[in-house]
C-alpha cells in the first residue's frame, strides 16, 4: 500500500488532484484510516490512474473518463468519441496554423513598414438586425458620390422615424448595392429598430441577415475611407478570404467634428476561393 504522497509521485500527479479524484468518485483510495483520515492506495490502482491521466490528456472530460474507466461506454461508442477528439484536434491545429499565418503576416508588415499597422482586421460573426431604411441612387462608389447621398438620407430617415414615434436601438448602418452597368449604386441608409416595428409608408423595414464579417475600424471622415477599404481588401487576399455579399458601414460614433468619427467596415466573407 502507498500513502497518498508516495502514490502521487509514482503516478506523476499532485496530491491535490488525487483528493479531487477521490471527491468525485473517480479514484477513491483503497482504504482510509477512520481515525486519522489517512488515505492508502494499492499498487494495482496505478493502472487506473495511468488510464485516467492518459484519457484526460486526450481531452476527455472527467465525466467521460469515469464512464470509460467503469466500462459504461461500449467499444463502438469509444471509437466514436476518439474520432470526435481527432476531428476536434485537427480543427485546433488548423486554427493554430491560421493564427501562425496571421502572426507571420503581421511580422512581415512590421518589418517592411518599420511599425505596427493601425489597420487591425478582426473576423467575427455579426448577428441579424432589423432596420428601418431609406434608399437612393449614387453615381458611383467613390466618397465624392456617396457622401452627398448618404448624409441627406440619414437626416431624412431620422425625421421620419421621429415622426412615427420610433426610436433607433443601435448605430446607423449604410450598405451599397450595385445598380445598372454604369457604376451606379443604390445607397441604403438604415437604423436598427425594435422587433415590433413593422413597415410603414414613410420608410421600409428589412432584416439584414447574419454574416461572418471581416471588420476594420476606420477613424475620421468617410471622405478619407478609401485607404481603409483598400487595406481591408489586401488583408482578405493575404489571409485567404473572399467577399460573399454587400459590405456594410456601421457608424459607431459620429460627433459634430467628422475627424472624430469612428466607423466599422464590415465585409461579409468566407475562407477559401
């Protein structure tokens, strides 16, 4: 028989972990002195401890480990669990490889530019959102064409929402839809609204779908947005993403001084070609 300290050393685990395994019924000692509470373990229990540690290292939960050790899992179920762990580990390796590629890309950028880039792109899920919107046509995508259209659209939308007694529940969103074959675009100026707001004659209510988006925060006037747009495009190409829908602009902060504007650019994306 081994005392708890000696058994822990032989099993290469901590005494604290042995006490935890005892508390949850996973590996109780062979005997416990009723007076001192001193735990003793049998040599044969090392085999169970070794299996426990091996299964835990494979990523199984302690509940799963207990079921396997107590043979409450069939051979077929165990094969399925191991296949699942293999798939999870493969996905983890792929994710780490992608992160390594991002680190290497950032390192190359710093080495070539001599400084940390301010253009930090984050890929994240964007939930669906119900919006009230107005639309109009601009002659092209350039800020010189968009600005004179989107600004008055948002002003008009704000007035119509106020007249209808509707209060926006989030920051303004703009998105652009190609129109015709001469470079014109339909400009959508939208404000998030509550779920119980329905379409009215003064404005349209639509639901923008949930997307996976590559996002970049642009600071300053939208007249100067093109370098940020181009930086986002370069990032997508370098990291193996492609656009899958209409890009959006979310106006996070719009003080009177446009130099202080904070706008999140959202590009719907999917990885691969």
